[in-house]
C-alpha cells in the first residue's frame, strides 16, 4: 500500500491528538523531522553526518537548525 503525504499527515495528527500534544505545538512531518535533527545536534552529532543522514547535500541547510 502506498502512503501519500495527506495520509501521513492524518496519521500523525491522530497520534498527536491521542497523546494530548498541546494545541500550540504543530504536529507535522516537517516539525517531527526538525525536532529529530535538533535532538541529534544536542546529543553531539556533527553537522556533516547529520546533513548526510537528513538527505541534505549542503551543510548550510543543516546548520540553520542549531
């Protein structure tokens, strides 16, 4: 079964609602990806490795996260 962007958004919203994520917190795939990247930086991953892991071809895109 193929997942479309709209279905992923629906699934994520459903789970965010089920765990009572505050209403002012956006719960989107982009926000989850951003949060994940920020946590990796706080845990000490280097920008180059994170950049490659996230699929960025330029570390300047990734360095905006910190």
